[in-house]
C-alpha cells in the first residue's frame, strides 16, 4: 500500500482523472525536473485546456523539481499570489493590485 492510498488518493497517473478536473489550475514547472517531466506537464495542460479548464502554465527553464534559485522562488511566489488573488476575486483597488500594494510586483 502506498503512502497516498492511506489517505484515499486515487492510484495511477493524474492524466487518468483529467476529465474530472474543473477548478482552475496553476502549474509551475521546472524544465529540468527529472520526476515531473515537462512533456507530461505539457500533456496535462493541453488536455485540461482542451476541456475548458482555466490553466496558467509557467516553465522555469533553469530549475528542476525544487526551485533553488532565489529569483525563481520569488517569481513563483508572485505567480501563486496573483493566481490566488484572481481566483478569490481580490482585484485592484484604486488602480493598485494587491501585489503592488504589498511590494511584491
């Protein structure tokens, strides 16, 4: 039994369940990731977009599985924050985005 089956996660590759996905998705991909390889992320993103799921896809050309470069980490955090602001309907007030207001833009 895998560590995931203990908590009720389905077995198999995520592409198997892609037709059930409806929520918007943010994908941050390291181009040199040996575990979650870019061609599989490309395939997942393409399939999700083909069924109408809103997907933001960002590839970090100089990263692997973990983002080790500080500049890339900060960019990833900004992308995550912007994605969440968008999904929760937190928009600009007075022409200033929440990221600008927080000094993160």
